[in-house]
C-alpha cells in the first residue's frame, strides 16, 4: 500500500455545512482569498453526488470561469473522451478542483489560495464519500496525499486519502501538449475502471 492515511482536523471545515446545497451557496459567496476579486464565477463542481468515482483537478480555466462548470474547455473535451473510453459519462462521476476560482492568466495556484479553499473540497469528498478518486495532475495529487515528487514515479500505483483509493494521473491539459503521456494515462484509466468494477461487486461477509 502506497500513500498515507490522513486525518485533517483543520478549522476550515468547522463552519462548513454538511448539506451539499448549503455548502455550494457558501462557496459561491466566498471571499477567503483574493481570487474573488478577479473571478467571473465560482466553479464549485458538478456531477453525481453519490458517485463511486470522483475526479479532482487543479483549478478552473478561462472557459470554466465563464460558464461556472469544471472542465468545459479543450481539456474538458478530452476528459469526456477519457471517461467514455472506460464506459463512463460525466453523469456517473463527480468532478471538482482544488481551487474553486480561476487564478488570473491560468497561473499555478498559490499556497495561500489552496489553504483558503481546501475546506470546500475536503467537505465535498466527505459528503460524496467516493470509493475512488482520480487525481488529475500534481496539485490534486499533493493535495490528497502530500506527495510532491515527479508524477512519473508514482503513477500506476494506488495511493490513499482517508481510506479512499487515489489513482494519480496526468491532467488532461498536460496531455494536449504531451502526446507521449497518453499511453500512461490510458493505463491509469484502466486501473481506475478496475477499481470501479471492484467497488460495484457486492461485499460477501464470511459466516461466523
């Protein structure tokens, strides 16, 4: 087993509601970091709130900021195709990002922005309670597992976040520019699908 088991006792979650709709409303009015000054929309997340598989990316881009939904640009189109390749749709999964607001110019998230925003994603994961998380890119992987080394060294393995299986893989935006990574990404998707199928199987408990 790779990865760590993390118990986050951070005060960011203390005042966050357990009701998903209330959580979204609170997130949409958030001013915890300076990104609220430049955003068009908060990109809270979208999909099946009872999903077995949750996908977590980095942050909204320009088109996501305009529409208020995650992964709707070129990377989003590729993500839809990736899901289709393993016989899943967006309606089967829940998709969210580490940051809920777009960093200006699509720059990398700043540590203080992740710190300010982290409670929302922690609470989303807690409420949805997926069996598997597909971590898209280095920011999502570090957020969930605290692993900050090269992705190439860890992908292909199953990590853990609070007992939830985490499959690390490349961000779809990176695959657009690095076609050579697509083979590895396909292997990661197949791994996620195998774990998904295992989660669907009824649990058989031994007779005592």
